[in-house]
């Protein structure tokens, strides 16, 4: 394929600040955006192309200065039954934590439907969720139906089905609406399933989560190396360390890129590079990331430059 036949569809994702009562005013080093008066709880990464179709996945950063609500998300079937396009399964990658930071996933013991309803109504659900300590680099999988919460002192990268379907069970005194009936209808009132263990796929790729909705990986690339990213489906990349030129865009820590069914060259900068990659699929894509030889690198770089 000649350079004129090559297409590059990498987008430098835009960052949208989302205000939350539990958020933070300190987004460093993940964003240089200024929160202003209201705390920022989340940064949503959005496609940069005007009028582009909505992505099926949403990549975001969470800044938890206080505990989030205890909540649960519906599966696809329930979400569609109430007019929502899809449910919400998600995964968290812990970026940073303060001492004794915790997340809650599942309950300490199984409850009947009536016991769950009563615990929401009287607030005792706060004592029934199962809290666990977390640290940087931990991965937490939260399937739809899992009761969960995020404690204070955490910055988290999250990949999820693109959905806002959230039902609150307890809100730590904030007086926001609870969603008792919906939460009871969708929640698995029991301990969470065992978390998967990450595993090395190649020297550059580590599988974090593979589920029916997405695959989540961490990548680590040596300084000054050049790679080809082969996206077979909607793919998101978030920079954790270092910087790189991905297709026609240069990305630094906290930047994200979107790529859809295409190939792009990754030129790593003068420091080692690490990032998170999430894409549609149920299993890791073989050949997702290939190191290029000097000859292949020269061709790919010239192809990108011809289109930049």
C-alpha cells in the first residue's frame, strides 16, 4: 500500500469536565484544565470529529475527594426496558491513591430482595458493602448488577459501556434522590464475583480485563521505539507515562486518542511510554500492537507525514 492509499483516522479526544459534589479541584497531572469554583468529579473523553457517531464505550477519569454514592448499574435488558439504549458494565484502573484508600464491590453477605430494600430505606446498606484497600495499578471489574462505591482519595481511569444508567442506594448525606425500586430490581444482593488476575500477553501488552463488552489492556513501550497499532474495532488510548506521536497527533500524560478500525503508527518519545488501551471485543486482539523494523518504520512515518 502506498502512502496515498493509507488512511489515518486517529482523533485526539476532547476532554469534558463533569462537576460532582464529591469531586476535586486538583486534576494534576492528568489535566491542565482549571476546575473553577465547582469541584470536578470526572473527565469524559469524547470523539473530536463533529457529528461523529457516538462511541459504544466511554473512557473517563474520576477524581474522588469524597466517597461516591453506593450505586448499581443495570444490564442491557433492564436498561432497554426503561427506554435506555444499553446497560453499564465498567472497569477501573487505579491511577493514584492516598493512604488507606478503598473501593466497595459487592456485599459482605447475601440479602433477600426484601432485606436489600429495607437496607436501602433505612441506610444500613452502608454497613453491608464490602470495602477493600486498593493501590496504584490495581484493576477492578464491576459487571452490571454489582453494588459498588468508590472511597475518597482516589484517581481512577474507567472504561465502561457508554451509558448514564446509575441507581443510587446510599449517598452519604448529600440528600440526592435514591432509586430504591430500580436498584432492587437490578442488583445482585450478594458478594462480588472473584476479580480476574491480569496476565502478560507480550513484552508490551498486559491484559487487565476481557468481558463481553470490551477488552482493557496496559501497554508499555520503550523510548524511541516505533509500533503499529492495528485497531479492528473502536479503540481508546490513554497516556499514563511518557509521550508519543500516534498517527498525526502527539499525546502527553492525561491525553486520550480514539481510533476506529484502522492502523496507526506510534512513535514513542525520549522516555519510556505506558498507557491504557480499551477496545470493543470479548478477547484480546492478536497482533494489536506490532514493533516495526527500521524499514517499516520509515515507510509508516512518511505515510503519516504525507497526510498530516
